[in-house]
């Protein structure tokens, strides 16, 4: 499993291979705070939203989509920590340690890592101030991928999203695969991915 969330703050690239024949495009979002700045007939208008949105501004014939930052979702770290607690309760200390550490790491990353979907790319940023995440230490380059380079994406177990997958050609011409745990709203992630990167073959969360 690859995950910038597990590498603080970058996503880990997985081996360069495509997964099965079912996968078609995947990655998600974090903090649902949408910020848009619009200029219309000389007047500036600024809006702050939560969740996902569609059109931010129209200037002449150009349409600019607003920035989407999905809400954090703490379910995965809470489940892992609860499972670790159960293992401790039954005196299974050895397996409880790695499960608990993973839960704590994901809990920490859920509070700080943000997925920012702007009008042309998905970018990983850090904290409420949306600071730059820096260069990817595993494959190099910025943690920002244009939707136009996505070959496919998939959201796994959509009723309770666990993993997101996507493959892009920006990092490598032959395609680079990325995995990361869904520590943000799976429904918001799915909606913005469909809107920006096109539909996925099998993903479709029935629950938010």
C-alpha cells in the first residue's frame, strides 16, 4: 500500500504496475473547506464553502471550477485504535503494537494532510494554512498531479472506503501507481474525482 499519509507528508509510490483489470482511476480528498475568489464586473466576491462545488466563476467564456478540499474522516484510525485496544484487552500485546501505531499515525495524518482539488490538478498540502508538502521523496517532483495525466482511478470498498488508487503519467510516461488510505470523506472524494477526472468503472459510495 502506498500512502503519502504514511510517509509524512508525501505519498509513497507503489511498484509501477496496474492493479487487475477492474481498476480505472482513484484518489480522494480531505478537508471540506472550499475557498473561491471571484471577480465579476470589477467587484471582488469571496466565498467559503464546505464539501464539493461545481462552478466558481465565469469570466468571459472561461469557466473556472472552485477548489475542493474534502472533509477529514477519522473512521479508519478509530477502528484501528479500537482493534488495538481489543488486542491489548485479550493480552495480545505483540500484534496490538503495530496496529496501534498505524492507528496513531493515521490519526495524526488525518488532522494535517489535505487533498486540494483545484481546476486542473490534485495537490497534497499540509495543515489549515495549506502549506506546500514539498517534493516527493520516493519518485521526486511535486505532490501535484494534473487530472489530464490520470489513466485510471478507483475507490475500494466504497460503502466504507479504505483505499484509493490512481495511475498517472506525469511522474513516469509509462504510468505511476499511487495508493493511499481514505482518511477523508469517501463521498466527497468520489464526487470530485468523477467531476475532475472522469467516471470510475466500479466505484460509487452509497454512504457518505
